[in-house]
C-alpha cells in the first residue's frame, strides 16, 4: 500500500486516475469531476476518449482560441479533437456504451457500497433533480468502472458504505474508487486500500463502517 503525506486536490485525483488507465484503452469520462482526467492522460498511453454525445477521439479541454462552441463533451464543456477523431449519432454512441465496447468508464458517485453497488443519479430527496444521463448504460456496459468522489459527505458521513441508501445506478459494478484521502480496490473478497493520502490507514478504518484491508 502506497502512503502519501498530502491529500489530493481535484488535479491530483484526476492525475491518479489517468495514470492507472491501461495503455490502448477506450474510455468514457462521466460528467463533472471525471472530465478533468482528460488533461492528465499521457499521449504514450494511447487512450481513446469516447463521449456520450457522439465523439470518439476527444482531446484535452479547449482553452482560448482553441474553443469551438460546437465541439463539447457530454457536460457541454469545450474540448479539443485528436487526429482521427470521429463523430456519430447519439444512438450509435449509446450502442457502443451498452455493447461492451468501452474498456473503462470514470464516474462520479453519491455512494458506493462494499460490494461495488453504485448510486450516482439521485439522492432520493423529494426536491432533488435526477440526473441519470448515460450512467446506467456505462455502469453495465463498460468492462471496468472507476469512481471519482470525495470519501466523506459535508456532514462527515462516509460515502463508501456497507449498503447504498440512495437509488441504485448499477449492482456490483464498481472496480475501483479514487478519493482525496485513499484509493480503494473493490473485490468480491474485500475492499482493499491501495494508497492513502494524508490519512493513516488506522483512521480510515475507524471512520468507515466498511471493513478494509491494506493492499
């Protein structure tokens, strides 16, 4: 298990996720925090980014004169295109997602359970606005599901939980969880801590209701 002295900010979290994406992967980055991963991919990884709104070969975020208002990711953020990029119908994009053609998807989450259940589209509150998008399709269609989230909610309660209390997006689908204080591998046998950032393993074990092991 790797141990680091400082907690990760959003940039550090995105960089950690990017480093672990296998070379040659086809990857979808979910709306919100996961979109930051695009800026930290090494060209040597030869990762091809897929967008829900119909693009294959997305590049890093667009800035300044590179911004084209017609070229955005699924979160409507301006992006660049890489050589060989392709565009296609929304239906074809979802067929790729549902058909098992994506190696990795990176999603945000409200909760992840110890067995890898994912809740990321609704808090269950009566006045909350649901935002399912393509999350359910990605959760069941991608070969590997990675979550980026803060480990604790604003009230201090953990978001890695024994059982999700929010409406579920997918069952037993999450493989790895990246947070600002620790990275977790979710396996059928255990929730394994593979790295810590500014928080000792003992404190993690004390604050979480999920049994964890050091990996």
